[in-house]
C-alpha cells in the first residue's frame, strides 16, 4: 500500500472533511424533510415522510461507505 503525502494545510484538510460530513448529514435529513412537507401539502399521514427517511438513510449509508473506501491514488473518486 502506497501512502501519498498530502501537502495541504491542516485548515484545508479540515474544510474538506467538514464538507464531506455536512453532505452526508444533509443527504440523510433533506429527503425526510421533503417527505414531511409533501405529506403536509397532500394531506397524507406520514407516507412520504417514511419514504423520505428510508431514502435518506440509504443514500447517507451509501455515502458513508464511499467515505471509508481507500482513496484512489490516481485521483479518481470511484
């Protein structure tokens, strides 16, 4: 396993990880919020909220799995 040296500043690394974590959090929360709004607009009872929560959990979990994968040394994200 080849370790590549990252010459970025600690601030730049922190901002990258903050961006990644925020993205995963929004992927989990936004579909549920949209489902809640859609339920309110259509007058349904938690149908779209539950579907949005399931969709958000699935996309967030997939993103977390992609974050734990080792990075490609050639710069491709996968």
